[in-house]
C-alpha cells in the first residue's frame, strides 16, 4: 500500500485556500484514519499546519511526543477524569469540553493554578452525540461563573449532513450555532468538517476541521472530486485459471460462470480490511482494464474475472489495483455498502505501508 504524503499536504493546502481566511486544522484521529499518524502529522506540521484534532487522550499523548511543543493539539472526547485533566494540562493539550460535567472538571483543575485554562467548548446543534445541550448553554448564558475556569479558545459544533449540500439540516444547524454561541463567552468559532468547507462562506468561521478530504475522499459527493488521490492499495495475482461455463467460484459457490473465462486469485481479503460486503460488487484494475470481483471476498483471497485482460497482463505475480490507480476510494466504499472513512480505518496491518512524497 502506498500513501502519498505529498498528496495529503497538497489536499491540506487546497482546503486552506478554500477556507481562507479561516485557519485550516487537520483531523488525525484513529491513526490519521488508518494511514499512520506519525508520518501524516509530521508531514502536515512541516507544511505549516498548526492545529491537530485527535479523538482520545492517548492519541493526544502520542501526538505531542511526535510533534513536540509547537502545534496546538485538541482532544475531541475531552476529559472524563481528573487524572486525564492533569495529563492534558501537563502536555498543553486542549480538551473539547462536551458537557457541564466536563467543564466542572476543568474548572476544578483551573482553581489549583488560580487562572483559567485553555480549552474548546463544544455545543450541540442537532447531532445529539456530544456537546453542551441547549439547556446547558442557557445555564452558562445566565451564569458565567459556570465557565470561570475556562479560557475558551474556540467554540465548536459538528454538522450531521454536510456531504448533502441541499439538506435543510445544514442551515438549521448554522442558525442554531449562531444563536447558542451568543449565550457563551465570545471566542473564535468552528463548525465545518471536510464537507462543511464546501458549503459556503457562512460555514467556515475562524477554523475548519477537515479529516477525510485530506486523505483523498470526495467531500462533495455530488460533483467531481477536488482532492488528490492519497492511497494506492495494490495486490498481486497468485494464480490464474481457466474456468468453464457451469463452474462456480469461491465460498458458497456464489458466482456461476456463464461464459468460459479466466479467474485471477489475488492475495488480499477481509483479514486485510478488504470488506466482505464488496463480494460480487467491487472492481479492480489489472493491466489497465477494470475487472469485477466475482464470488465472495474471503479471509485472504479475492477472485477477479480477468477474461477481458490480455493474458500477458493477467499472470501470476502481476499487480492489481484494489484502491486507487483507477478505482477511486469513494467507489470502493460504495461497492462495499459503506463510506470511505470505514474503508480507510479498516485497512489492516498486513499491508506494508510505503510513504511517498
Ligand atoms: C472526525 C471529525 C471531524 C472530521 O470530519 P471529516 O468528515 O473527516 O472531515 C471534524 N470534527 C469533528 C468533531 C469530528 O469528530
């Protein structure tokens, strides 16, 4: 598997341009969506990215060790215990405070130092997962002492339907965000994920938080993908065999051959994160020809109908593109009945990751 760090940096720069004058952060949670946070975050920091978002305290600890003291690091899950709060403070990492309970933990820590501590406030605007509820926001509006220990560096919320630019939910969340922010201490604001960057000026505020677009997925699924390809996952053909009509291929005899053809068996399967749900639906590239996956994806093997590929190009040892190189990440996700996020975060440890750029 090759991962093009140059393309990640170019994608970040494109998002910076689209978001300007807002700052463009980078979301590198879950090991940079499975691509390797050490390489990805270092490349982005070297390119000038100054703010990184991770999900967990452990991810923040690892990232601080990787990047040194300079960049801002923000933990989306916030703090759940005093020990976590101490750890974040020690590493100068900002928690996203997601409830008044989390705010209270941060206040307590701030009391020991006698000064408010930097943090991010998350307010819910309709996602109903994390963030201060409308009631909690009202409480803060009526009594600022509730956030006395918070040096609020950013107020953020998260969009539920940003990939669907026509969805009314987007504007509803934007309006709710503006209303609820008015009750809070004034601070820079952030609402947009990758797709949110493309919803228009009103959604960008002071900082945008793209993740998936950095890694090459299309943030505007209704149009042409503006992002460069990052991941190229290649497999190798182990064997090619001629199969007659009326024969079947693979587990469950799920594919029946109607016209005699050649079947190529490729060394990749669901144990590598090539999802089984792509059985009989996925596509691959062999010798510049698009070919279908036939039969079931099994643990370590995939079978392709290479009847349309010249024999010289479809032999044992020949390379096969499974993601990238003519099969887009978005297309792979669609064929597997999922989203690019799940494809990337499923990519297994058995693939050797080679970094380019
Ligand atoms: C994961 C995440 C993002 C990044 O979303 P993408 O759709 O990958 O751009 C931004 N904000 C929050 C709160 C997130 O959890």
